[in-house]
C-alpha cells in the first residue's frame, strides 16, 4: 500500500485547491523542488505531481517546476495535468518521469491511451475524476454523462499501470475519502486503483489497511499532509506495520 | 448524560473524544462527552471511559499521578456502579496485575494478569498492529447488533500484551492471533476492549453507541 504525497502546481508554486476551484488556492510552498525533498526525507517512496494550470489549459504550463522536482528527488514521480498527446508523453518520460497520468484525453480519446500503453508499457496511468459517479473533465470545470466504472472498463487489458480515482466532491475539503466508490471501482476492474481526494486523518490511513481495501494500490494525500492532520511518520508506520501483520496472518490460514 | 473520558496524559485523546461524539450523534443519544483531567468530574460522571496507550506500569503511574484520580475511578465504577469502559491499556488496568516491564498492581476488577501475547506461529509479529475479526465467547449488550466471527466486522488492534482473565465468564470476546487473545472483558457494569473502538470504524462506532445505551 503506497501513500503518494501530492504536489499541485499553480503558477510555479506548490498549492492546494478546494474542490478544484483555481480561485481557492492556498500556497503551501513557493519552492516545489524543496517540497519534493521534504517528502523524500519524510520517508515517502513516490511523488504525485499535478500541473493545475496545465489541466486547465490543455498543455504543460509548469514544466520548469516539474523539471526542478525531478532533479530534486530520487523517488519515482507521476505527473498529470495538460498532457494530451503522444509527443508530450514521450517528452516527459524522457525527462525522467516514472509515470504520466492521462485525464481529459483519456475520456475524449481512449485510443490514445491504448497507443501510449503500447509504446510506454507500465508508464501510463489514467486519472478518473468523478462527481456523483460521473466523469468530470477539463480541470473539473465540465461534467460528462459517462460513468467512472464504464470509463475504467474501457482500459481493461490495454496495459494501464494504474487508475487514479478522485472524488471531486471531497478533494481538498478533508471530509474523508469516498472509500465505497473507490473500492467498488477497484473490484470492478483488474487495473490497480489509487484513491485520491479527501484523505483527512489517520483514520483514513487505517481504513486503507482494512482487508476490503487490499485491492487498492494506495492513496494520494495532499492538504492533510501540509496542514499536519496526517503525520507522515505515523501514517507510514501504520501502513508498513499492518501490511506485515496481515501478510503473516494470511500465511497462517 | 455526561461521559467522562479520563485525560491523564496517555496518548492523543482527540480521536477518542471525536469518536464518542460522532457515535452519540449518529445514534441520536444526547450525551456530553467530557474529556477531563479532574478527579471530581470523573467521580460524578454518568459513564466513565479510561483510555490508555503504552506500557501498563506507565499508565498506572500516570493515573496515580493525577491527584485523587485512581480513587475517583474506583468510586464511580464500584461504589456508584456507573458503566465503565476501559480501552487498550485502560482495559488492561482492570486486571489484578500487569507483568510488562515490572509487576504493577491494577484495579483488580477482572481476576488475572496482563501478560505478553505468544502467537503459536513465529511469523506473526509482536505487537499485533492492524485489523482483526473477533469471536464472541458470550453475548453481551456491548456487541448487540455487531456482526462478529470470521465474516464479521474488523476491530483495530495495537498491542503486545493481553489480559489473561482467570474466570472464563469475564472474557466476552477473543481475537485469533496465532491462538486466542483477549479482545474484550466484562463483569457487571465494567467492560473493556483490548482493541481501539475509536479507531475501528463501523464496529467501533456501533460498540461505542452500545456502551452509551448500556444499562447494566
């Protein structure tokens, strides 16, 4: 079970939005590369980065900040926001990204996901952002009629490395992950699912270790890590310790 | 109804307070959740909750260190027979003695000692940290309506020691961790859980609501 700390980039700064609203941004660190180093020092093993301006404009906007992050950390980095063409994907993977996250383009053009997975196996993740179970696109400003599970099933057997499922109604408001919807998605597809949006406290971290959540690959945490509601050391210890406990408990069955 | 959660410097009690407030609200029970370090507020409370994390000896010393607190707990739980819930080491303190680090005297309400868990399988780590199902040994109002057994709800454990109760009737639930470990004890108006109801999601909230309704 992986806990992904999140860096959301707006105007080259590390911010958190509330419910995806660009006007409600809180700046947590003006130096995203320094933030990446902090997360690595805290013991995290992955980094989740979102180019918020990019998500709205449909092209990478905070490229320089992302490159600074890549030089600052040894941890694998996944990036989403505004990446919508094979050339963009290739460009970013060449620069050292571990995974590229396709969001809007995956809804509009699922064939591109297929092509990308064939060209870059294991390095393409799909971000599915949903409100009330329906997929949202264009930096969450638009809603569609497509169901989240329906979209996820389109990528079965294509070779998608992970699905990052964000419940928009909960993102950045610390009301707790929508575990029911996220776990239901994880059982509906064979692609690993990462929970995102609203991780609020250590209760959510413990919830990740409940047996019914074992199909999840992990969860992304943003605001709660920045404002101290989730203590990184304690969270990582809970995940590490209960993982070994459940593994050994299974062995004895 | 005022529920005193005893604050004697053992761990972060915010999650316990929040869980009791939420359980009361969701069950429609009017209860004032009173996180308190004052003996007189414990003595006069309608229900008593004694949390505890860490070592038995440290928790006992911590409780004795608050002026009049140990006696206030005895007065409320025994003389006034108020419903009492011990959580984790708070439950262990209901025993005769704790054998962790040194021999420490407990309240002596549940006959037996608190001793190290000894999983039969060496692959099982100590402490037990994480979710486990529980098996009821006796029906008890605290577990009313809660699915238990292998297909039941999970409880959240963090412990290396458990209460080896001498009287089988005092043990109301066990968990399987390479053999049975004591998960819950009860006698008259006194009850305790080795697991953390405040961290146990659905099972925990249901158990807390049952405790708030309990009329022993």
